[in-house]
C-alpha cells in the first residue's frame, strides 16, 4: 500500500476538507450505531426489570 510506504505523511498533506469528510463520516457511523443500539438496550433493560 502507498499509505504504508509513506507512513503518516499523506495524512499530514491531506486538505482539511478530506479530513473533515472522513471525520463527519465516522461520527455519522457512530451516531447510527448508537441509534440502532438504543432500542436493543432498552429491550434488555425492560426484560431484566420484569
């Protein structure tokens, strides 16, 4: 891989828009994951309490 050869230099040379794009993508992925987990956790909590 080119990234492995160059190390961290591509990340330092990347424009801010690309970094922001990946950052927003990661945040959206985490947000969707938490939204999907909330009902599961609620069901587990209610089933345990009952």
